[in-house]
């Protein structure tokens, strides 16, 4: 995807990412952030994960609800080369931020492409940041880096800031539909069936290695919505005085997402703007299925030692 950076003679580097940052297509256009598409296969046909362009999100999640079982594939080395090379050829350096290496091999593929291209373009720079994040939490990191770029921060400064601060982006998820979690093995079949009968909604987060970790089993949607905002109160910078941005992504459950957003906005009066609500994209959504709400904010450093409740 190629945006206005091609004509921006002042900008010496380009921030790029993968489609799995789950931000709107128009957002990437406006912020001059090219993205490279993962892929998904559903009902025997492959599509690019192009933010709902090839298959609208409503259609995608309806197919899953009707029994379709999508599979996904990452960006391969050749696709990264074809994505990066026009930027290098235009005389720009690249800061690529990748989907968590805990979820995908895309970070490794991007690094292989980087090494091949630097042999060909020795005067250019490419750095690949492992976001250790996913969906709009990964998108929140991109958003912060783009803000720095737009304020004139150097390539080296933005790269080092990303590496030093990426674990400050908190990712908290809950789901009201366990079907895809059971199929994917994140929840055992027995636990999933038992949980469905009792109306249990698992609360999960992303740890410091970029893996999705079950944290709590909460009975009822009302209680898990309350608890996910409680997690933000505990972990957000300055707690209820948090003044940063907050993003939410959801998989075909906009009403639940809006309920969480309303609670966040009433709990954190100093929030920077309204909560941004996005759709979980087709690749992440292939694994979550419908019914997932994810909350993202800037907080204390994520760790892997926090025990499950």
C-alpha cells in the first residue's frame, strides 16, 4: 500500500506495519503509514487481510457464525521484499513494526528481507521492531510513533523509543463466545463447554513475550466489562488520572465495545479524546471468532510473572 510519503521530500524515513495492527484503512492513509497484508482463507478461497476491503467484516464474522473455519498465513520474505523495496528505491529509510513474534513468524520474515535488501541498498537503513502486541494495541504503538515522527523526531530516536517502551502498551481481552478459543486450543473443550453453560467470560492479556495469556474466568458479561476497566484503573499511567489515548477493537460485538468505551470515558475524565473503536481484522478474528472485545492503553511495564487469579 503506497500513500503520500512518495511525494514527501521532507520525510527521510517511513514507518510501516502489518495489516494486523487493525486500524482503519483511512487511518493509514491519513497518517502516511504503508502496511503489508497478511492473508486468510475461508470457504476454500484466499483473501488479503486488507482491513475489510476484500471481505467486509460483517460478512466475515457471519460466515464464522454459520460454521466456516478460516485459516491464516503470514507475510512471507518475498512479499516483504516487494513491500520494502519501492520505499528504499525512493531514497527513504524504513522503520517497520511487526505483529508480535509470540503470535507469528512475520518478524523473522521481515528481518530476512531486511538483510537481503541492505546488501542491495547499503546506504539505506531498515529496522524491524517486534511490537510484542496485536490488533489495535499494536496500532496504538504505531500511532505513538507516527506522532513522534510528525513532530520531527529522528529515525534513531523513534526506533529506540519503540524498543524501550513497547511493553507499556497494555492489551486486555474478553470473549463472550468461546467457540473459536476452543477450536484453537486456547481453552480446553471441557472447560469451554462448562464455561458456556455457566456464562463464563475469560479475561486475557498479552504478556511481556507477546503471548496471549488467560488471566481470570468471570461469570457474566456485565462483570467482565467491569473487571476489564478495573484492570485499566490499576495499570494505566497515573491510574484514574490517565491522560493518554485508549483504543478498543471488537469482533462483531459493537454494543459490548461501546459499553466498555462509555465506562472508560466516565472513569478516566482526563483521557486524550474519545475512545477509538475499531474492528478486529480478519486475521486476528480468524482465531478469536466473534464476541471478543479488546482494550488497549498506556500503562506500567507488562511482565510475565503476574499470576493468574
